[in-house]
């Protein structure tokens, strides 16, 4: 997690500092991406409280926007639905206090509302409302909370 934060700092730093960070970014990519198989790019926009449980085989597109207090588990893919030479693909936007189980796939122009819980093995093909609990392939809502659940990080 610290490696991601430092990579994010160097990626968004002014140009002279970015040059100093290139060696770090290269080492970060080799260790985190090649050894741990985790693709969390420095350009990723994520709020505070990002938690990775069992961080193996994670892919999160660099343009994905993630809110605060986000929990992400292993073997999950969050990314663009289509990438070609003429279309760069739309990416998901994930709200605050979202909890994502393992082996989840979220691709394309998807909005995940605040406090949503996504069960293991779920394939998200359309937007998820705030406070919803979704499971399955394709995802179906099994519960809607009247108020979104807040993840307590204490």
C-alpha cells in the first residue's frame, strides 16, 4: 500500500520531482506488478482508506475513480470494457464505503454507489445503487439498505 502511495505521489508530482521518481516507479512496477501480479497504477484516483485484502491478481484501470474507505479483495478486475485504436474505453466510478469481494469483474462505464457491497464472483454489467448488496453473474440485487453502510476503519 505504501508503494502505491509513493508511486501516486511521484506520478502527480511536478516535472523535476517526477524525474527523481522514475527509478522508484520502475522498481515498483517490477516488484508489485510482475512479482505480486497487482496492477494499481500511480495515476489511479483513490480516496483515503483504500484496503487491499490478499492482494494477488488485482487489475484496476489507471483511470478508474475510487472513493474513500474502499475494500478490494484478490483476483478482481476493474477496467475498461473496450480498448481499440479509436476508442479508449470507459471505466468504472466507485463511491465511498464500497466493499468488493474476491473474483469480481467490473468493466466499462459502471457507477457503483456509496455503501454498496459486491459479493465474491460477481460480474457487474450495470450500475449498482447506493447501499445495495449484489451477487451473481450477472449481478442481481439481493438487498437494498435505506442508508448506505459505512465501513469503520478503527
